[in-house]
C-alpha cells in the first residue's frame, strides 16, 4: 500500500465504494431500542453508591507520565476554532474543552506507541509538513504562525498535531498495512453492486443527534431550534455538531458521508429526499431523540451530474451609490431586469452594459456546483444566450449571469478495480487503527489534574 495514501485525518476515501462496504456508515443516528447488549454482568435493579458530580471538570492530564497542560488544551481549542470557523457558546465551552483534552490524550498515546516501535518524527520533517500546511492555506509559514498566534494558538500546537498524525500513520504502515489483504472476488463484488445501483440517488449529509425522552423532548426541540437559528446567524453546522451531537460522528463535524435513502432511518430518509443542497432540516423526531440534517450535496451513482458542467459566463454588475435606500434600489433593479431581458446572446452584453452603466466580467471555467445553491438549479435549466434573473443586495450591487457556453460532463463510469481495492484496504486499516487506539486507551495510566 502506497505511503502517500495515508495520513490520519487527511486520507481520501473512495466514497462511491464505501456506501457498499459493510460497516462503513459509522454514525449511529438512534440508540438501540432493544435490550442493551453490553457484555457486562449488570444487575437489573442497580443502586449507585456515592455521587458522580458532572460539574467537576478535569482540564489537564498526565498520560503515562507525559503532561498535557491547560495551555495545550487552550491552544488546541483555539487552533480548531480558527481552522473550522467555530464559535463555541460560553455555556458549551467546558464540554468542548473536555473533547479537546480527549483528542490530545489520544494523540499522546499514538506518539508514545510509535516511539515504542522506534518511530520518530524529526524536526526537519515537522518543518516540511508545517510549510506544506501553510502553502495549502496560501500562506507562508511566518504568516500561518502569525495567524495562529492572533487566534490564541501557536505554531507549536499545530506541529504537535502534525507529529501525532505522521507518527500514527507510520505505525499503521508498519504494523497494520502488511496484514491487510483484499481479494479480486471482493473487488468484483463491489463493481457488480455499483452497476446494480446505477442511477440511485445518494446524499452527502451531516447530522446532529440529541437523545430525548417524553419529559425532555420539549427542551431538546427548543435546543435544536436554537441551533438552527445560530446557523442562520452564521455559526457553522460542523461546529455545532462537535459541541452538541451525541452521535459517533460528532468529532467529525457530524458528517455521515455519502449515503442512500435506504441506509437511513425512515424519518431521516424522508427528510433527505425532500431537501435541496445547502438546506438544513429539523428537528426531526427519530426513535430515541431528535436530529438536525444538513445536505451538503447529492448525486446519482455512476451517472453524469449536470452540476459538473463547466460554463462560460458573462457577469453584469450594477453597483448602487452610497446612501441608496431599499426603495431606490428596487427601482434600479426593475430597470436592470428590463435591460437584461433584452439581451440576445452574449454578443449583446456589452451594448446593454454601456446602456445601463454596468461592469462586465468574463469567466470561461465555472462549474455549476461551485455556484451558490440558489443559482445551481437556475443554471442547470438555462440555455446558451439566456441570463439569470437579477440577484444581489444594496451593499453588493445587482448582477446577472449570461450563459455563453456549456461543456456537459461525460457519463460517469465505475471506479477502477485498483481504486476500489485501495478503498477497501483503507477501510480495513481504519478499523484496525480504531481497535489499536482502544487498546492503548485501556492500558494507559491517565491522571486527570
């Protein structure tokens, strides 16, 4: 297995294969409604002796004699918040800090286990990786460091995370990957399932799940309504999932990946099939609680997606003078719309622009899926030479897009056997990695301070 294919939290999975792989959908959207099967010998009527105070917080820890300080937690929290654009409400900050602490504990265990196997990451490797991260963010290393410090984090916090990812990746390469084997029959089975599911619609979804019973349902519904309102005000779905969701996908921002409707509980299946890309739905009552769904994208298995069409566009923009009122803007938009209706192909755009004082910008390589969701459906049905309805605001001006050309996507084909094999191998490596980490947690000596 190629070394380049592996980097924890940066690995690229084969999404179209994973939906047909047993156990790939890791999220448990609702708790089991039957008798819990824990494997523990528990009495039917148990009595708790003593009191566990949920308000006692342990913000730091010693992990097999390695110290995780409060500063480590604060800087990693700031790092995550800066890179993900999270805004954690004050009342949820303690919970988020504990999640970050657990992440740092796992990271420390991974580095320690790699060291036990004589795997070390050199300072030069850390510097090179840090530089690549900066380049991916279109920054210099110094600019990235300044950005992190401004956010309340540090370059050292990011380097620590990079060290954990590299060390764990190399440990898996040494101890797990050589033991993984995928047969040709398994690969062919996946190909056959893909072909059988051709044309089936699937959805890229994220979920926030909160458990509830009859007495707590009203409070949970109010809490979820508040989350949806926070999203309308600019807070990210991923950030709210990290701090609120009780599903196993919380640490991954609530992402369920690509799923088909049949893979979801009935209430979520109905909701997903009625959603548009970019839409949030909820609270949705499911057995055991409530969920909020966010539809990132949708597609059809092995079918060309019209949103992958590449467009040649001309954009007309008419800006409003400072101090323009909403009523004045509405009059201008009306005149703009009348002028746009007179456009007869892209050749007439310049004349109309001069007539109304608009600016013209050309772009010959715009994918439909890269446009805002409101424009995607319009552009899919637009013919060459036609223009969109006017859109914009008083602050940004009014504009329209004129379609000058379209390169439709080619029909999609099943992924190659090699890519399917790589995807299956990586799924199995991930499962083994989870087991290894569980064993490390079980055997670790962790002192919370």
